[in-house]
């Protein structure tokens, strides 16, 4: 839960930066958000969630 919330906040910040910087127009940004929203309700959502969790686990296991 904490990881998914962090990813959502990070992606929201990136989206705002891209819109304010002029690299992404509001129309395509809305389309991207809606795509993600509807993708989350498909059968692919558990696979995507497992993939992102495995990446987060890999990154957290790196020792500096």
C-alpha cells in the first residue's frame, strides 16, 4: 500500500512538471490518466502490480 501510494504521488508530480514545462499538453495528459485508470480495472492489473512490486523489491535490496 505504501509503495503504490508513493508511485502514484511520484507519477502525479512528474505529470504536473511535464504539463507546466510545456512538454505535455493537458489533452494527452488526461488521455494518459484515463488509460491508467481503465487499465487498472482490466485483467492485466495484477500482473502489472506484481511487476512493479518486484522492481521495488529489487531497488530496496540494493546496498550502498
